[in-house]
C-alpha cells in the first residue's frame, strides 16, 4: 500500500506521464519511453510531485491548477 511503481512505456501524443492508483492503494506511474532520458527524469519528478501533493483528478481541483503546483515544487 502506498508503494510507487514506475514503468517506461510509449504514450500517445505529447503525454509525458500519467498516474493510476490501483486497488491496493499503490501508485502506478507510466513515463513516456519516447522521450529523452533527461526529459523522462523530469517527468518522473513531476509525477512524484503530483503524488506528494495528493493530486487526484476526481477532486474538485482544476487540472491546470494541479499542473502549476507540480511544476513549482
């Protein structure tokens, strides 16, 4: 529970990464394997900030606000 698992996979479009919370309460983080290693590392840090900031898009918080907060930290 509350573990974080990272997977590097090709993602569509301009997506850098995404997070899924599984049924066990663990975070599954997908990072776009089409990105350079440097950009993948930045994407990992960005997605971790979403987790640390407790951003879930089922909350009544605009996605743009979550993205700004994750980019600031």
